[in-house]
C-alpha cells in the first residue's frame, strides 16, 4: 500500500513539474505595463519579471526635473514588477491547485 502511495506522489510530482515548466514558458511571453506620473513614464515587464522597456513622455524631459523623472521611472518599474509577480502567482496557483503532495504547499 505504501509503495503505491509513493508511486502516485512521484507521478503527481512529475506531472506538476511538466505543467510548471509550461507555465514558466507562457509567462515569458506575457507582458504587463504600468505607468506613473499620469502616464509620463511607462514600464513594460514580462511574466519572468524582466524589464522590457521604459517609455518617457518627452514633456518630462522639457521640464528638466531629473529627480522627478528618476522617481517616476522607479515607481513605474516597481508597479510593473508587482503586476508581473501577481500574474505569475495566479498562473502557478492554477497549476498547483488540487495537488495533495505532502510538504509541497
């Protein structure tokens, strides 16, 4: 009886690993975007939490406010990263839901 239980756990774990790898590949293709300063700075991040781009409205440069620009960039990037983490958590939760592997969750 115990051997069958262990085999079942191993099979569940292997299936879970395959599904998680697939989700990670899918997340790399998904993107989120966040902005700050009323859209003056926009950051784009993928599901792997890699910064893809930062777009700065030219009007910010005309203002000559470097400190403000730096703050807006940080805020936009942090929000985009937060959204990417939430997206990844949601996608991973869909996969691991329903698995009863001791010590996994």
